[in-house]
């Protein structure tokens, strides 16, 4: 990994952050910068940066550029994949609950990356050796739509769409209780928990990062509600934290609610819409409602 640091001078103040980084960092296109922003590898005064932020005198930037290396030591594993779409540039998968997306502490084998390497070796290397093709992630217990990049150009395009918030994500969530309103928005900034650093929380005062989730109750039964959630930002654990803030945590979520009678938190990435990196066509994919969901959208099987 290569690191670049900048301290903004009065003459540079007012520049848009992504344009400044692309102009000042040799070998980085603006789309590549967008990919680094989406992965949290650009820090603005120590916090993950946003593309449109305006720079001020004295601001400090750290740009971390992972080596775009080929897959080396990781070995493919014959793990079944639920493929919703595949072409020369990308894959769209229906990730099952319980499958970890990429290797990490305690997950050296049996991840989605291992399954992908068994299925195809032509994956984007932008994410580094342990995350080939991975543009975005879902929590281990979250099921549903996930897009995978097969080459660097597709990765950069998709990452830029995530950074620009033009990718549309729709989730299904089973929550405890019955929300008072049929629909609404949860506009509450999110920050890392002060004590438990593995958790996120709604921030107080001027702390945290902007986070907005639109929601709509689809059906209610047996003390539970099925809620459609459309996050407009992409913060860690955003839907889980926002639903807890609403007073109706995800069913089966021991971190932000309680496990209860369910074996996992009931969150499903139902639909995903984006612009194809090569063709420019707007595509929408739907992952079937999982069998362990006790409630389904009206009209769905």
C-alpha cells in the first residue's frame, strides 16, 4: 500500500476534495479516487472523506492506495453461488445469510471471495489481494444482492456510482413491534460507539457522519413488521442502527436488539439498481425473499 499526505494551503482552499486528490496524486484518475473514497481509504482530518467536501486551509488529507495485485495465495473453494446475472464485466449474486464476504480475522477460508476464485479468476485487483472483485459488502448475516467487479474498469465505475449515491439499494427488514407511521425517513448521523468499537450508534451534537434511510411498512403480523428500507447513504450498520433509533430493532439482531427465536438478524438486500459500466444500461436485480423470513411483501411468493 502506498500512502500520500497533503496539508491544504490557503491557495488550495475551496477545491473539491475528489478533484484535488485526482490532480495531486500521480496515476490516480478521478474514478479511481471515487473507488478509494468508497472503500474509506481517503481520510480528511482523520475521518473518512466525502467526494464533494470543500477543502479549507490547514486541512490534512491521507490517501491510501492499496496495491492492485493479482490474486496470489488465496485458493478457490467449491462453494455454491446463487448467480442472478453474469457478463464479461460483473457478477450479481444473491448472497446467502451466514457467508462472510472476504477473508479477515477468524475467516481464512470459506468466504465469498474463495467461492468467486473457484468460479472465475478474472476479478478486479483494486481491492487488494484479499478482496478481489469486492466493490461493496454485506454483513455476514445479511442476505441478498451483491455486485462483483471482474475488471478494474468495472470496479472503478461501480465504486464511483456508490460514492455518488446513484446506485439504488432496497432492503427488506423484519423488525420487532409495529412502527407508528406507515412511512417516513430516519435522518440521524452515525458514529462509532464510544465504548464498544465494534458497534455504531446515532451520534449526538455535531459528531458522526450524515446518514439517511427512507422506510415504508409493508405488512404487520404476530408482533413483527416487514419494513422496506432504502438507504440514501452507506454508513456501517446504517439500517440496523436507524431501526433501533426508530424504536424497532431488527428481529434476531443480538448487537442492536435481541436474538430471540431467530438464527440471524432478518435483513435482506432485496433489490439493487445501477448503470452498467460498459453499456450504460440501467439494470435492476431482485433477490428472492429468503425462506426464513416470517413475513413477505404483499403479492410476493
